């Protein structure tokens, strides 16, 4: 048995109401749910939320509602803990049966389709030593070598001191000089459930991924938190999205 579990919290700060914001005539969260529904390997679907409107949308799309408790519905709550709570509820509803795999999604991450989810499931079935398979996107322009922080004197400085870069001698103004830079775009994480039981040993910052993480190569994936990202989401869905 494979289960999907999507998270959606009501109180967004960066873009209030983002999970139900209309994009291409559909609520933003519809796209991840639709991708999960079109993935034939998934047997049951669950949504963890404190938002009544999301509950209605989820149920209309065949998702079983898990009510997200107040302590996991704040802006400080971690996805790690919300996924763990949801997983434990899934175990109860499945009469103690542990799913083979969990497909973890976010309501505000629309850059996902059934092909990517299916690829992640296949990767884990083919690689028993892997803890997870997650979508990653190549963002060389955001290489750690180009990141800056502002010092107490108000000057820009390297976010990570260059002496900590293994190939600092190759750093230059060419954004590709450090090789490809892959970011986990959290469009989907296909994981082994055991990862959630040992979160303390998972790789930061998304500990639910475990340690042995396989890449599912995506293109310009992301989770949407700001209004300026809507254009990128529309482009992605037009080019790669599942049929509406």
C-alpha cells in the first residue's frame, strides 16, 4: 500500500489564503492533489489541515481529512512534525498497517505531476538502500558561493565563508563555475515511513527525507509563498502539468 499525504495550513503570512488562491481557474492546492490522483501506484490519499475550505476541497477529490491540531498549525510549526502526526493517523486508519511508501506533498507546491511522482516511487522500489526520492531543481544562480548576508556594519559579506568551500579557487562571476547546484524544491518527497520515526537522524533542513536521498530531476520547481511566484507557476503548469 502506498499513501499520499498533503499538508496545508490556513494561516499563511507571505501570501494569505495561498492554498486556495485561483491559478488557471483552479485552487492552487488542486494541482498537487490532481497529480496524486493521477498516480496509479497510490492507493489512499490524505490531507492534513486546519482549514475547513481545504477539507472540503480535499474530500471532493477523494482525500481523507486529518484535522491538524492547533500546535501544528502555527507559522513556527515544522513540516517534519506535521508529517509525523499525519503518518501516525494514517497508521490508525489503516488498522496498524504500515504503508510501503509515503508520497509527501504541500498544498502550495503546484510544480508536480504524476510522472514525477511515479518516477520517485520507481526509484525507491529499485533502490532498497535509499531513504527517499525527492524532486530537485537546478538553480545555479542561487549557488552558496553567490549568497550574501549583511554584516553588523551594513556591508555585504559571504553567507558562507569562502574558506569552507572545497573548491574556492574556482569561484568567479560565472554562475556555473561551481557546477550544477540542486535544490530540493519540495514539490514531492517519496519516502520510506521509517524516516518519520527517526526524524532526529534525518538530513537537515527537511529531516523527513532521511539520509540516503535520490534526486527526481524537476525543472524550476518550488513551493509558492509570494505573489511574484504566480507567473512561474503558470508557466510550469502550462508546460509540465497534468491534464486538467
